[in-house]
């Protein structure tokens, strides 16, 4: 039963989180907009209440009209885009309520829906407002002071059920109204108003296949009403699970053990990424969440997967339907040619299906067909891959498809799941307003859609390269043999660039197993790798008489063998993707210049340089470019100066360690000190798009050392 108490306790709820803090709310007393933000953030903090970026909230309050000085009713509502969990005042649109409602006089019917959006701008109260969303009239035409429109899985499961209207009526004893599916817009707002007029006293409205509207006279009343309605929906689903039989018709196959699932996913992800990137380079995400496995291993997968999703938010991010792979969970993935022989037809069939969907449903003024490749790829027994323009979009697509799975599970338990009709789905996906929103998106950065693994990237030159690449839009795989330093670097990158830009893995470039694990981690995190920078290194400067064999071996193991093995592992991933790639080797001016007390380091650097040439000659056919950056004397924040190297070089030149920076700068043609950022810029020059037809090159970043000129 629904609670009648004005102050329910947190323990009253089992399926949603009661997070209201009376003390915090009291600090906002009298600030209705502040309470709207507070309530919104609480609702968005529980993904059982709404998906990321989904739904919107509003409040209406009196405010002074800046033109007349009189009090007027203003509605603050979440603007276009954004997420209620992180909503701030800057994310709200503020509109005059009377002007918004007066637009009813200008409405010419469904055929002219989209023209109403432009008219919202004539209702703006706060000129610094966020752009009003298409859902604005849905809030404006209802009289309540506080309104929540959410997409909770439990409610959508009922809304997407074949008998959803009847179930809603019986479950809530007529306290929740019902409006049949319709694309969001002005007319849907009118329908909500009509539903309320025909059912006075209701506490909310269920939107068929879409979501839930609930409200209250105060922010708290709206919050509690929302929680109670969703809690009751979830209870009802729980009561009915299993009554019609096993979930999703029971399990058709068993999942692999988790370690094997991750191995299969890591091996397959680069292949899928390459196939999914036929039109636009994609970033991947993988999950083997228990809810996913229950669904993809089931007998009903074959029936449900092609139906697609119901809620528009789910559909917009996951496409018309997923691609289900016809691979055994323990499929042998080592034979790349045989694997692609199986996968190429599957992708071709999907593209043909999507093209037919577009051609059948398009309107004369529809935007051109978009990328026909799948977003969601299901691998029974293993997990779910999603691919999109960036990591966040791919991750959120996975979250939305899990929402869709939850909806299907609930709807099937209480009735029969129904998805959006194909034409309705198309009208959402290729909506001109959605197209306009896409066209307003910022232009991709130079490295958007690229994945970079830089060895030794928790500090010094490697960290500077990773920062530069992240700034230019790349996803970066930070790695180091020092876990503490790696954790610190990750925290810095997450704070600066966000969690979806960076992943980390320990990596010892002298250990093949460690290298394999690092590339496996990159494939699981992002789907593969496009750019590999061989940067990890050490430096030992000693006269030959003092240079030990162990030191010689360590130099060659890290610098030469390490570069060889990391490149070998990178090439395996890049060939799976068939998207080409870049390998950049951070070598040294010492590869070309003979100096004192430097036999081990200098000869290892020379070997690195020639290995770069050899790799460039071999890998050109794969469109994998191999280039070299030759720094010299990068002193600032560089680990190369640890372990006695600075002392060794100072001794060789007959100066003090303190005099080294000036000494190195003075001997250059430009009289410049070389910094890690200079090396990062050189690496970007090779991969930023202007040198795509260059390979086998050496770029000196040494301030100008004539003896190091290549020619």
C-alpha cells in the first residue's frame, strides 16, 4: 500500500533510496529553486529512479518581473541536456508560466509540433537560462508547484507491458492516470493536462512505454510521492517474478567463468571495434553484469532482442536493436581470418537491416542515414559490448541497455513486453529537433575516438604525453611499475579529464605476461589501442671499465627488448582492429651522437632507433606508422635523472649537477632547455592528423644538436 504518512522513514523503502535530510532542506527554506536542485540531485543519485541524463524536474514560484516590478509565476525546469543527479541552477530554464500556457493559442496541431520549440524562447524569464527542452510544456501545463518526470525501470516495465494501462489502474486504485505513447512535445503536454482534468485528485500519470510523472505542493511532497509510486511498482514486479515461469524463459546456456569471460572479451573487443568503426572510429565498453548474463543466456533472447527498447531515452542511445553474436562462449578466437569470416556477414546483415529500417520509415525531410553499425553487441555466455564516439557515450549506452533489460524482465513477469513500433522509433531517432541538437555538438578534437597507451606514463615525459593526448580528446591507458605513483597519476587524470578518459594498468616492459595483461586491460577498458608510445626507460652513464654486465643487460632489456615486445603486442591488437595505428618510440640524440662514458645507454638507443626503422618497413602494409622522437637532456620532472645518471653525465663533462641544465641548453643551436611538454608536442605532431602519410621518420627535439642531425 502507498504510505499516508507525511514523514516516511528510510526503512519504509526497499527498492529506492530515501535520501532526504531535513537539516539540509531547512537551510534552503524559502528558496524553491534551491529545493528543486536539492530534490533533483537526490533523485538522480539513485539510478533505480532514473537513468543518466534521463527525466526532468521542475518547480513553480513567484518572482519579480524585471519589466513591471510585479510578482509573476515562473517555472524553473531542467533545460535541454544535462543530468538531474548533477543539476545546478545554470542547468535550468526559467519561463513565464502565463506566456507558456498562452502558446496553446498558437498551436496548429501535431503536424506543426516542432515549431512550438522556437516559441518557448519567447517565454524566457531569465535570459541566462539553459535552452528549454522539448518536455517544457509537460511541466508547464500541469498546475503543481513541484513536478518530477523520471524513467524508473520498475515503472517503465509496467508502462511497456501489453496490459500496462489495466495494471496501472488496478495497482494504484485509480490514483495514477494513464496517457498512451506519444512522442514528447507540445501535444503530449496537452494530453497530460487533459488526463488530470478527467481524473482530478490523481497523484501521478504513467506515460505508455515512456515513464512517470509525479508531483507535490512542496519539494518534499513531490520527492516522497515519487519514491512511493516507484516503490510500489517495484514491489509489484517482485511479487510477480517467477509466477509465469523462469525469468526470460529460463537459461539456454551457462556463462563462462569470469576470468574466461574477460579473456574472451579482451580478445574479441578489438575485432568488434574495427568492424563497428567502418564509418566512424568508435570507443568500446564491456560489461558482464549479472543482469546482462541472465538475459543474453536465456531462451527468450532470440525473441526479445530484435524487438528493441521502449523508452525513448533507452532507444536513442542503443539504436533500433542489438547485434547478437552467433559465437560459442568458448569460441576459438585465435584464428583471426576465420573469426572475421564469421563476423563480417553478421555486421553486413545488421547494416542491411538498419538501412532497410531507414528506407522504410524515412520522411521526405528526414536527415540522411547515420552510421548503420550496431551500438550494442551481445555475446551469449560472455557479456555485452557497446561502441560509441567516446567512452562516456559507450558506457552510458550499456547502462541504458541494462535499463531496457530490467524493463523487459519486469514486463514479461507481469504481462508481455511491447516495444516502440518501428515508425515511432524512427520518428524519435531521426527527429529534426534531435538532428539539430547533434549539429550543435562541439567539433571532435584531433584525437577523439583514439586510444593511446604510453609506457611509463605515471610521471615525467610519459605523463606529459598522456596529458597532451587527453587534452586532444584521446582515451589514455596510464601504466607504470610503481603502483603508488600510478595511483597518484590516475587521481590527477580523473580530476582533470574525468573517469571516462583514463584507465590504468601495471606494466613491466621486460615481462611479456605483464605486457599482454596491459593490452588486455586496454581492450577491456576502451576496445583496443590506436597509439602506442614506447617511452619507458632507464639511463646508466659509466665508463666502460665501471659498467657492469648486469647494467648492460638491464639497459637492453628495458630499452630494446621492451620496445620490441610492447610493439609486438600492439601490432597484434592493431591488426585485429584493421584501422591502422601509430607507434612512436622515444629514443634519444645519443642514438646518433657518440659521447664519453655512454657505451651501454648510447648503443641501446641506437638499437632502438634502427628497430624503429625496421618496424616501419615491415608494418607499412598494415597502415601502422612507426616514427621516432629524439629528445635530449629532458631534465624537468624526468625519471631519467634518477639513479646516478645526472652525476655520471656531470662527471663526463667535468661540471657539477647543478650546472647541467645550463650546460645542455648552451650547447644547442637554439640555446633552449627541453621540457617534457616539448616531447609531448612532438608526439602529437605525428598523430594529430597532419602527418598520416609519414612513417620511418626521426623528429629531433633537442634544441638543435648538429651532431645529431639525421642527414
